[in-house]
């Protein structure tokens, strides 16, 4: 008799637990169903080298695009398109973070470090390497719109990195890649070609240069 009472108590307790769990699960589903969603929010990933990492252009782009956009920068100083360089962008943690970010728009501005004389022997692979990097972005679930950016001029004229290498060796390959993949090009090079004053060290734009880059990219996005 006593065992039957204990058994009924256990069954009753089990029923109470199941009911409570069911109620909590229904509440959870309702909260998810009616969770506020901002369908106007667009995520913009700025992919690039030190010009993206340490300058203010992504912040200025955020200001121009406004609250319906979230702009994040994923720049890596010294990084390149070329995979046979000292720091291929495709191998960097920032690139993985850019993909996890699930952007709706991807701005890719690479090529400055590829213009380093030490990297020029590998430029035969530039289009192939750039195509692979872009394909990985195209495979992101959000299927982002991709813009290829021609980087700004190099006003520093050293033997290692200089504008001649960029203009004659790298720019045609950037154009070739973009045309092959039918992707739009944003010509930041032309926009800043007569603004040496924006580049204190000859390579990295100051705040005014960052604003000019952001403005050019903004015009293309909008």
C-alpha cells in the first residue's frame, strides 16, 4: 500500500515536471517568434591590409551609411592577395572573422603589399589567388555584394614598395580579376591620385584621406 502511494507521488511529480517544461518551451518559442528583427540592417565587411586596419575610413563609411548599416573592419597590416607572400590575407584570422560576420556587402581593398618588389615574382598567381579569396566570400550564406577596390597611390618611392610596381604590375591584375568575375570596381586610386598631402608616410592616408576613401566607397554602395 505504501509502495503504491510512493509510486503515485513519483508519477504526479513527473507530470508536473513535464508540464512545467512544456510551458517553458512554449514561452521560449513565442519569444523567438516575436523577437524584434531589423530587416533594414545591412552588415558591411571592410577587408584589406593596414590601410583598412589602422585608418579611419571604415568609421567614416559607417557615418556616411547611417544607422541602417553596421560597418566592421577586418584589416591585417602587411597582408597580400598573393598566397606565396609573408602574410597572405586568406590565411589570417581576420578573414575567418569576416566570414563569420555574415556580411551583406564586402569591400575588398588589397594589392598595396603585393606591389612590394619581393612579391613581384609571384604575380603570375595573382588572379588565381584573388579569385579563390573572392570565391570564399561568395560562398558565405548571405551571398554578399562584393566590391573590388583599387587601392590608393603609393607616394613613398622606396626600392621595396613603390607606385610604379602598383600601377604597372598590380592594378592590371586587379582589373583582370574583377572583370573575370564580373564584379564592380571602386577606383580609390584615381580619387586620391592628386592628394599627396593625405599620405604623411607616403602609404597610409590620414584622416582626410580616410574620409576621401569612405566617400568614394559610399558613392558606389548607394
